[in-house]
C-alpha cells in the first residue's frame, strides 16, 4: 500500500526522491522500454518500488566488492541493465562512468583511454556482452585490467535493504559520475558531476519542462550522452514521471516510431537534438502522421547542437495536423561541463531574431532591415545560474547585442575534469569582472532582451577578411545547394589561423551518381558566395559516412581539417562510388 503520509525529501538528491516515490506510489510504472516496433518489453518494465529495490540490491552488491568512490564503468546496450547499474552506483556512493559500446577500432581505443584515465575498478555489463568485454580487455588492457561484473535485472526480495544514505560518500559534494567528453581533438576528459550538480540541474530541467504531476516522458537518446542520461532518463525519475525509452538505433531506422511512442503513451515531454526534427520532417509520411495524436505534448526540448529556425518551423508545420502545439517547442542551451541545461526558452512560441549577417560577422547582433539576414533562435533565459557574455581579452561583461564568450557560474557547474588539473583551471576557473569560479564554455553568443542567442563555437569560427563566419551556416548553405546533397553531412573549416581559406567537405546523397559533379561544386560555391559573401578555396565531395562526428552527433571539424591537410580525402573520394569527382 502506498504511504500517502510519507514526508517529501528535504533535499533534491535523486536517491532520496526515488525512495520517496517508491513509498508513495510503489505500484505505478516508473520506467519501461519498447522494442523496434514500439511495443512494450514486459521484462524491461519496472514500478517505482521494483526500481528502488533493484537499485538498492545492486548498490549493496557493489559495496561488497569495492570501496566507496571507486569508479565503475557501465558498458551495456540500452535497457534496464544500464539503469540498474547506474542507480546502483548512486545508491552505493560509487562513481559511475557511462560509456558507449565500441563499434570499431577507434571506439575501442577511446574506451581504453577512458578506462585508464578513470582508473576503473570494474566494468559492469550484461550477461550476453560479458564474453565480448572480457575478450576486448584481454587484447587491449594487458596492464591494470579491471574486473568484469554482470548486472542483475531481476527484482530482489522486498526484505532486502539499501545502503545507508547517511554515509559521508553521499554528501552533496561527492562525485556522482564521470561524463566523458567526445574527445574530438584530444583524449576524452571526464567531467566530474557531483550529487549537488545533478540535483540542481535536474531541478532546472524540471522548471523548464513545466510538466504536470505524474506525466510521461518518452525518448530515444543514448544513455551514455549527457542529454540522454540526464534529460531523458534521470529527469523523469527525479520529477516522479513515467519514463518510456526506445533504442537510438530504432529511431534512426524508423523515425516515425519516436512520434508514435509519444502518441501511444500520451507523453507530455520529450527531448532531442536538432537533426532529429529535420529527420522527422523528411521521412515521416502523411499516412503515418494521420495515425498520430501529439496533442498531449507540453514540452519538446531541443538542444545539444545548433538550433535552426527553419527546422523548428518545418517541424511545427508538418505535425500541426497531429495536434502538436507550436508552444511546446522549447529551444535550450547546455553542455556537459554544466551537468546539462543552462538556459531554456519561455513557454510560448519560440523566439527567432532576424539579424544582419554583416553585423554578425563583426560580432554585433543587429536586427536585419534588408537582404543578407540570418535567423538566430533564442535559447531562452537562465534560472538559478549566472550566465555572462564576456570579452575574452578583458574578461569583462559585454552589453546586450555584443557577441562574446559564454561563461557560466552556479550550482550546476561541474567540479572540473577528473585527474586533469591543468584543463580544469583553463576551463572551470575563469573570471568575469574580477569574480572567479566561472566556467568557460568555449561557445559564443549574445544577450538580446534578456534572452541568450548562441552563435557558434569560438574554436570553429572562420575569419575571412576580418569577418567572423560560422561553419554551421556555411555547412547549411552547402547542403541546400543541390538536390544531390540532400541529407548528407558537411564540414566547413579554415585551412589555417586567419588565412581566410574556406574548405567544405560535403557528403552526397545515396543514389546521386547521375549528377554532374562539376555542376554540383559550382552550385555549392555560388550558394556560399550569395549567402555569406565568401569564396570557397576547396570543395571535397565524398560518400556518406565520411564526415566524422562525436558520439553526440557533433561535427568533428578539427579532425576533418587535419585529414584534409594530410591529403586523406583525395584517396577516399577517388576510390569511391562517385568516381573521380575531385580529381
């Protein structure tokens, strides 16, 4: 029987909230997973009471083998195995290290670096993957090889207790988990997210999501990425909502199943990056839309990568007939170093600012009055965090309308990078107007009327004749230049520091072999000239899956630049199905 008189937790700690919901709504469904057809997997469904008991048992088991604060790497496919392992680490005070299953040598090399950097004591996986993980360890980690444990997903007996939460390792400043960055240009760095960081940011997300009590949150994001782990998996547990989860692979194969899941489960909230909305606009058919009811959706968080006004408008128009309210679309900004969310837009139609592109190239945000405009999407306001736009040369705040470096201070900002004092000092210990403790995000943006507009990454800006051009805008122009490029990724970058030479690596669409590639390249040059007033020094046309991305889907522009300078693309392109398109 639920204990309706149970006291609400006095702190927003996730474990305390799980215990509270297990007491007050023990038999309500807390989490469930669906298969590749969108059907509920019964053995992957848990009530609040079952989830709490399983996490408690897992935590007790971990404490029997390890000391508190030991690092435990979690290597599983999407499902209850990961959730049980992660929550078990939280209950026991162990430091969880979520990681993606490697699919190639590059992924295995990255995983080995994470295991070594974190000093992992044990790798937890599922029964079916244990032999594979042990074989990989034998080949890759001859020294200091961690043990391999198998996570149990069966619900334990109700008489089992949980580890005591009064122990010192459950203090708010204890590290909850290490979120390893993508490591696009260097070894991956482990962001130290404390229990206080996690609790504060989950509360920030809760306020931004504005969901009714006991709602349903559904999504498909990977559990090892900060947006999937915190925004999709942990947030509904913190808010007392039902979580419904789908494999990322299922979404990529059948995007409409994400929307069907939202419809079937009458979900009120979901979260995804910008490309997912583009994919749904392109691939969900009219027949599939007729079977959807998206009228219950209150909040659709959009973040993790540059947000395009064109995408938001197309998604809102495409699914308006299925009941989707444009007010539900909520652009936001965040990063792993601030746990996840920093700002989010207001509960009203998203705000778009049409600005003068020439002024933008001069680091000014000025409303456009004629041709040559760019649409900037508001990422909203900060709540509970101090967000500053800073001149990186003087470290002074800049006035509204001026583009500078985005810096953040507050309880969501992580404790630094694991075992990396130099990188921690460079990123987490910056000042604004003489006050210390600010996180340097590496992103550029401006405030206008109190709303944050993110313009790009500082390290990716291409300087042409003293003008700042943003690679994501050039990439968008390239993709839109010719039908043979539809759906292909692009990477734009400069060839050297301030030399003004722009290179575009552009994937071509599958089945685009009949195109005249000289014409395609001419179209790209002309489109970029018209859109940005810039000439392109080189265009490399490549097959699909050439443009490299991080585990979160962001373009690895620095890596692509290195490959271009090393001459790696010539051989790839000439030997491809495209023929000698770049010869």
